[in-house]
C-alpha cells in the first residue's frame, strides 16, 4: 500500500520540493492550494496530472487554513498517513502590515488542522509536521540556537508561529498525536519567493548585469542568517515523521553570513566587484566601473529586527542522520545561475521590441 501525504502550502517553495521528494519515495501526494485570480501553481506544474486520468498520485484540492470546514472535509476524504503543515503567511516584514491575518492563518490555522485530525478521530493514524521557524528565537538568548534555547519572537509572524509551535506540542502531549515541530532556519533555492532577501538579490543583480535594471534597494545589510538549501531541508521534514517517537528538531547549517556577504558573493558569480561606501542608511555599493547599483532604503527596515541567527542541528544529525548537503557558495551559485537564465529570456524579449517585465520590490 502506498503511503498518502497531505501538504498544506503545496504551491510554496517547500511544498514544491517536498511534493517532488515524496513522489520519488512512492507516496500519493495531495496538496491544498488557494483560489487566486491568476494561476498560482508555477512551482508544481511539472507534477500536474490530468484529473481525467485514473490512479493519480498527485492531487490538488482548493482550500485555506482559515476555513476549518474545508480542512475537515479534505482530511476526511484523503485519509492521509502524514500531514505536512507548510502553509503560512510567511513574510516577516509583511506580517507587520497584516498582523491579524497572520495570526489567523499561521497560529489558528495550525490549530484548525490539529482539531480536524481530532474531530475525525484520526489522531492515532496521522503523523503531523509543523513548519516552525528560527524566527521563534528572535532576540536571541543563546548562540548557537538549539532545541532548548528560549524563544523571544520579534514579529507578528514569529508570535503566530509561537502559537503553532506550542499547540503542536500540546496536542502531542494531550492526545498522543505523533506531531513534530521542525525548527527550520532560513532555506532558499531558485524557486524562493522573489521578495525574500536572497532571491531579491540574485534576481536584481542578474538583471543589473544585463542592463534590465539600474539599482537594487535593500534594508539591513548587517543582518546575520544561517542559510541552507530547501532541497536538503525537506528531507529533514520527512525524516522527522519516520522516527519511533515524535520530537522537535532544529535544522540548520551552523554557518552564518551577513546579507552584505550574500550580495558580494552573488555579484562575484556575475563578475561584478562591489565597492561599499558610507554606513547605515547612507550605505551604497558601486560596481568596478563606478556605477551606483546598490542603495539602502529604510522602508525595508523592520520595526523590530532579528539581527542574528545561527543554528545547532546536532540533535538532527544524531537522531535523524541528517546533515546539509549544499554549501553556502553552491546555494548562491545555483540561484544566480537560474536567475541569469530568466534575465536572459527577458533580455531577448526586450531586444525584439517588447516591454520586459520590470520588478522592483
Ligand atoms: P512560501 O511563502 O513559499 O509558501 C507558503 C505557502 O502557504 C504557499 O503555498 C501559500 O499559497 C500558502 N498559504 C499562505 N496562506 C495560506 C492560507 N491562508 N491557506 C492556505 N495556504 C496558504 O513559504 P516556504 O515554502 O518558504 O515555507 C514553508 C513553511 O515553512 C511556511 O510555513 C514558513 O513560514 C515556514 N518556514 C520557512 C522557512 C524558509 O526559510 N523558507 C524557514 C522556517 C519556516 P500561495 O502560493 O497561494 O501564496
Ligand atoms: P526572514 O527572511 O525575515 O529571515 O524570514 P528575509 O529574506 O525576508 O530577510 C532576511 C534578513 O534580510 C534583511 N533584509 C531584507 N529582507 C527582505 N525581505 N528584503 C530586503 O530588501 C532586505 N534587506 C535586508 C531582513 O531585515 C532580515 O534580517 C524567512 C522567511 O522564510 C520566514 O518564513 C522564515 O520563518 C524565516 O526565514 C526563518
């Protein structure tokens, strides 16, 4: 019998990598996607199977984490062995603009999935993964951060995820549900959302290189992050649900870089050497020809910032046998390579007299 997995957030970065991973493991994968006015399945279109074909192993359902009746109905219909709760309003800066919605989707949304499992009496059948985050550590109390490090969330997103974390622990303890929190540090890829800093940088620099864009505007260049590759991290999500006992795990590389380091390395991949001048809001970067290509824009500063994150995933190494496979340099090089291909497509379109898609966030 094939195992059945249900993924919320299947149209996102991790959803796409995890769906691919599980299909290769022989799972039947069901995913929940939101209704939108434009197609939102770009990242999983290669997995799509015509609904008219019988015996599909990849099935999508319309749904939303803010709709419990929908979640109950889908879980009842699918009868999954494993649920990966990846759906969230996942942008930290945007959560300051939409705090109530973020609490609803990321916090109460997690509760809705857990309650659906309980209402359906499936707590002994279903294994549950919760996408927790290094943002829980926020104003860090200990370095590096591990499973026992105290939390200090610094954004509406992180506070909502704190609820998701603890309600997952509570349902494990109260109802014997096999439920795990993966406390994942930042993980990126060529399909990372375009407004997260890494993808914003690789997209902009490749476009600047080809003359499609003039300048890249960024916020806090001194923020330190522990960046890994999403492809490696979804394997850890799966491993957490294959253990004898449910537990929570930190997943990280144990290496830290500044946003500025990411910019320098991505530029180097493109043969651009950046000279930095000034400090704080005055900081700018010029290329080797003296052209201004980077400026700090305070509108990207956050009301409360997470300055530094560095993970210790010793527990995952010992108990799951997990370790990251992709180095920071390989990650940056892969993202630059892929974004350069799409910039080259845009350049071609422009050369032939059509307006190229312009994007500045
Ligand atoms: P993305 O932002 O790429 O994907 C989020 C997914 O959630 C999308 O499929 C999105 O749908 C969906 N979604 C958003 N709101 C709702 C809702 N109300 N109902 C149903 N679906 C919804 O995130 P990632 O793939 O990067 O991250 C996956 C999870 O892991 C998230 O929960 C995130 O908070 C968490 N996380 C991510 C880390 C990272 O570095 N990537 C690190 C630690 C935790 P749509 O495509 O329609 O927008
Ligand atoms: P983060 O990722 O907030 O860590 O959350 P993001 O890439 O948005 O920011 C990382 C750091 O870069 C700084 N920064 C900028 N960020 C953005 N987005 N845009 C900019 O122009 C910019 N300039 C500097 C930020 O201030 C921050 O310090 C991600 C998300 O995937 C969460 O869902 C997840 O939980 C955490 O990672 C772990």
